[in-house]
C-alpha cells in the first residue's frame, strides 16, 4: 500500500469534468492523491517528460488528439505508466479498443462515482505493477535459460550413440563410454507428459527424412535412475562430403524451470498473490460464462459481495502483516463455505466476491451467506491475537437483479453497503431502492467533506449533575452539523457515514480541540472547572497517532488532562483486548479520565472492567427510561450502582427525564446523572450563562 500521495496526471479539456474528478479524488481512502491537470495532450507530454507521475487519467476527446491516437501518444510519452481512459457513453467500443492498446481500465463519463473511480485507479496501478513484475520475472528466466549449457548427443546412421557432452551425461545418467554403441532409445528415454507413452526419438526421424526436426511439445526425459525432467530439443542429420546421411546430432535442454515459471506466471495472471484466490479478471470471465449458461438453461445464479467490517482498524493497530494473515484466514474459510464449482475471488483490500452458479432458487444464496457469517465469526488465531471479526454481505441474483456482469457486481456492492448501514454482521439482498440510498449516502459524504473545510460543525453541551449537591460538575460535548440549508443535523444522520468513510477522524479531532478549548475558556473566565466528556469512535481510537493527538491538543489548549473524559463503548473494548488495553493505559498515564458509555448493552465482564483503567460507568438510558415501569430494568440499574461502588468507579445515569426516575436514583445513592429532566443539550453561550447564574446564586447563598 502507498505511504505517499499517488501522483495523478489528469488530461481533460473539460473544466467541469476535471473539477468533478478532483472532488472525487479528495476522498480520504487508504491512498492519498496528488492531482495535476493538463488540458491537452501536448501539455501532458511536456509534463510527463519533466515530472514523475504514477498514473494517467486520459480523456479520449482532447482538442489536439482523439481516440486511440491519444492512447498511443500517452504510451509513447510514458510507456511504463498505468493508464485509465475517460470516454463518453457513446464511445464504449472505443474504450474497449483502448484496453487492447494497453490501457488498464476505462470509465464512462456521466456514470463515474467516487468508489468506482478510486477502485479503478487502485486496480490499474496494481495491475500495471503486476505486469511489470511478471515481465521482469519472465525476462530474468529468459536470461537464465540462455546461460544454461545445452546437452548434445550424436549418433551414427543406425541410431547408435557416438557422443555425449558433459551436460548430456548429467541429464541422461549415462557416461559417454557407457552409452557409446547403444541405441539412442536406450540412452535417451522420452515420454509424453500427458499420456506417459514413449515418444519416437527425433534423431531417427531426422535421419529418415533428412531434415531438422524438433520434439513434440510437452515431452519428458526419464534419466537412467528414473528422475524426470521437462526438455526441449531439435535433431539435425549429419552428412558426409557427398551429402549422404551418416548420422544425426541432438541438442536438448532442461526446461523444467521455464515451464514451472510459465505455469506460475499463468497462475499469477489469474489469481491474487496474497490469498491465491481468483482475481477480478477471472471472476468477470467466469461470471460472464455463468450468465450465459444460466440464460441457456433457465437457471439462477448469485453474486455475493463480502466486505470485512472495520478491517482498516486491524491493519492500523496491529500492522499489515497481521492484516494479511487475517485475509488469508478469511479466504480459507470462504472457500470452505462454497462448492467446488463456485468461485471465490478477492477484489482487493478486504473485499471478496463469491459467484454461486447453477442455483435453483435465490434463497440458496442466503443459506450460503448464513454459513459464511457463522464461519467467519469464529475467532481467528493469529500470533498472540484472537481476532473477532464480522463481515457485511450484499447479494444480487440473476436474472432478478441484473442480466449483465457489471450490473450484478454493482448491485451486490450496493446491497453490501446496505448491510453495513443496518448494523453489519449480516447480509442483504439487493433492492432497487438501495441504488437511490447509495447516491444519497454519497451526497452526504461529499457534503461532509465540504462541512469540514467550511467548519460547519458546532458543539452543544449537556450538563452533568451531582445528585447530592444538585450542582453542575461537568458536561458532555455533542457535535451537531450546522448545514447551510438543512439547519442543525443530529449526529445519527451523519456520524455512521463519517465513520464508514474515515471522515470521523478529522471531525473527532475538531470536536476534541473545540471542547478542550471551551473548557479552558470557562476556567479562564473564573467559572468552576468542569469535566468535559467526549464520545470517541472506534475509528478514532484505532488511529496510530490518537494518543499523541490528545496530548498535543491538551498542550495546545492548556486544559489539564484530569478535566477531559473520553467515552468509549463496551463493544469496541472487546474487539482487540491487547491493543485496546495498551491505548487506554497510555491515556490513563497521561491523566485523562475514561468512561464506559451505554454500560449494560454490550458484553463486557467484570474481568474486563478490572483489566481496563475505566473511571466511570454510564448506565444506558434504555434502562433508566424504564426503571419505574420494568422491574428488570430497575434491578439492572440498582446492580450497576452497587457494582460501581464496589469497584470504586463513578456511576452516571443517562437519560433522566422524570422526577420519579430521579427519586429512584437518589434513593440508591447514584452519584451523578444527566438528562432532559435537568437540561437539554445547549450551545456554549447558553451554558456559560447558566454557569454564571449558578455561581452568582451560590455567592449570595
């Protein structure tokens, strides 16, 4: 994976299209992009001659060159660079010809979306690198073969051996003295690799036909001791002065390595190098064939798009070596879940596609999906880690969801994203409405990127109450999106998309900085110090520089660490115990307070609470809201309060809305609470007025 920005040369004369491409390439994917735009081929050629470039995005309708000529000029200027061409909807056949000319992929204007663009660039670069690697491997093999000494055997006109060189002695197992006078068939035993039957020695045919001949392909030399080797050879007649045939000479070489390499190269061209699964090219070919077969026989087939949930966090926290081995483990389990006639393919990264052919009913795909969820949900034992993962699966079936390869793949991808948005660790069949939702989701994601640039986010604060004193002792910072058209957008409408796209990292960094700045500003104004609570997502905490970022923000704002409380969820704490514990202890050593949010809704145990340096347990509002109506919820709340006391941890009841709930909590000595009964989340200025009023009342009392 690239550690530095990928340098893209965008050759596009349409300013609007160029601007759209730039916007799409701002997506914070695993790779970063540095885009240079040129409006003509001449300017592009000049740039390529003077600047390093990693990939070229080329419009086929430039003012100074069009069509295949543009592709040829680009290749002439930079023959080793991957090339993705841009074409209109009416020029798809031209784009196909561009692929034959050496382009790695093509995109149709008007149908380009961010994921497709990024995936096309990634695959083009990977494919080009593989082509270069394969070419270099083949070139090395060719040079090696040219340096190998050939074996030489000569015979008389009757086919009796008259000479062997040293290489021939080694390959046949016969010395010259031993072989002399023996029929060539005794010394040089050749069989067909497929049939295992003897092959006529070419020296006999060369003598009889008086011409140079070669072995039939796929022949094996059986050495005297039974060892076999692949060989290639040619035999030529030997003439005397009068032109009469007096014998023959056979030149042959061991090509075992070359044929093995050829088979390996053929394998690499069709398989993913990490997992050994079929690659995208093979999948597309098999899917096309399967569609044709299903159409002929009136059958169904299904495409399953499988994505490992939160795989990037594992890569970031445990390293790519562990991530690669996890992908290999996933691959093995996927293969075990399907039939031999099905195809499992790795598309790149943590994405897999499964082709289930010859189905009698679409529901058979659901059976397979259930099997996959169960198989992949079991722990993956890698080094010292027990990794628990989930996957999201999208299913598209033929002919219901599409009759073409590209349509089925796209719809399965849409369904996979719907599975992610509905809690992950499940599967969804494609529905047409998903296409609309995918477009809407992309629109929100693009708007979020602009919101970060335009600083459209604001913080509201919900006070935290000490129930004994009835005083405000802290506040939870809650982010809101102040959309220019829609007004204040609540977190649930944009946080999941921000987490999925990675935008939560810059948003979370802004929230942390702004909340710490505001907390310090209240202190500087002479108001009582408050404990500021901030929700931290798994995506943020998995970032390698998270702890360093917290330290830097505290230093920048001047807020003492003891006044900052980071809220985490139970589910996240259980994902990877080792790395999670290390991060939390680093934060605790810094002096930051740690809270376990929504306590009781996850699956943490007392041993885990003892292992992690948690300061505060926050009782989930779902229990608090029903404690006066449901004896079970009331018992849970009471148990958590008692547990907090026993473990010497603060307990906060969330979502207090009624006097009855407050009375219940006070009766059981719950120390802290928050909720609408006390205050709704409010702007910083409003909370400032409340704190000033409270301070004044306290001074008068």
